[in-house]
C-alpha cells in the first residue's frame, strides 16, 4: 500500500482543500495524449497489461493475484480516492484505444505530498521516452495538482527506474519498507523531491 513521504510537511486547510478540489476536477488530458481516468470499461485492458510479469513484477502496490475481480476492485478504489481528492488512477490509451500503460498518483493533501507509480506495456518500454514522460508527469503533479513534495520507491534490483528517478533530480534517501496489499513487505530504494528543488532545476 502507498505510504506518505518520510519528510512531513504540514499544509494549511486552504492548501489541502485546493489540492483535493484539483484532484477531483482536473482534466487529466492536460497530462498528455491518451490519458484518461481509469473506469470499469478499462478493466479488461488493465488485466491484459498487468498480467505481463515484465510490467507488473517490479510494482509493489498492485492487486494480486491479478484478475478481473481484483482489478475491478482496484479501479473502484481509485475512483473513490479521486472523489475524496486523494488519488488518481489513470490509463494511457494508444491509437487503437487499447490500454498501453497506467499511472497511480497517491495524494496526501494535508501534507501537500504525493507518490507516483506506473508502468507501460512491455513493447513500449526502452524506447528512450520514459525519462521525458516521467519528467512531464512530475512537473504536472507539482504545478497542476499543487503538491510540494513527491516521494518515489523502486525495488532494490530495479536499475532502470532508479536511473530514471535520479536523472529527474530526486534525492536518494536510503531505503524504506513498502507494504503490499496482501500485507507482505518489500524493502525498496526511496527518493524525494520538493517543488522548490524541481523549479530550481527546471527554472520554472
């Protein structure tokens, strides 16, 4: 299960409510072509995507075992989190309107903080676009959702994600225990980045 960043920020009531309101109402198409809020019509495509171990094995917070029932519950939970202003479960659709990837943004408005997880279909990976796409998403989370801190985790052996995360400017902060939905624990590498650090790096 997602956990808030180690660093504790305290948002004012007004800041927290502004983040919640944005999460509830934001047009996710502003994040990029083919992005949509996941709904029950996307369940078959998500099952197909996540049934590939190359896609799902490195990700700790997916519903397991992956199947229609578990993914349906996961999508419903994502919709409930969006209504509460505390998360977004998004799909990326290709030209054929097939689910080619997903993003899960967990948000803690009272801490002005968020976490990002996600993956692309195996045939869309390793094309050199992951870094630019992730950087765009981080900027969107800071500037559109309005959070001031993002925390990220990756499996200890997930070298590709670690390189992408550090290339985006995230600061390594050791390890943390990531709790899976089934209650088991995975030790993960951990990073954080603040909005001020992001703006300084990208000169916004």
